C-alpha cells in the first residue's frame, strides 16, 4: 500500500502524491516521480502496476495527479500550471522525504 503525501501546489490547491517505497532501497538508490498522462490518473491500473513493480525492483516511485485531474476536470491545465504542479511534488519530496531526494 503506497503512502499518501499531501502536496500544496498553490493557495487552496493541493494534490495527493502516492509514495511507493522500494522493497530493497539500497538496490537502485533512486526515486522516480511520475505524473499521469491525459487518459487516466495516478490510480489507473497501469500507473499503480508500474509504480508497484518499480518499487519491487528497488526504485522508490512517487505518482501524482495534476490539479485538473485531482479536481475531476477532463481538460488539462496550461503548461505553466502543469509544470508548477510537478515542481511542487519535487520540492515537497525534498522537504518531507529527504531520504528519497538525494539528487
């Protein structure tokens, strides 16, 4: 079961990232952050299977929804908003999970 991590993207805007901890963290010693595509969110079968399998192979994996998906909208946000969300996930990982953010 992945760990939930709250990510503040802006005032009154947040997403929940899911942290899949590596089964053998010393194996790869990396963390991969994955945003979803346009067709499905982070809870899709593909995303959960992919993240689970990477974690089983020693890769810490973090998935997240972009704001539009988190808010249940189908139309993607602008490029600037998408990038801001991704940066917020990276920065929150650095702050809340420093052991996973050794880059």
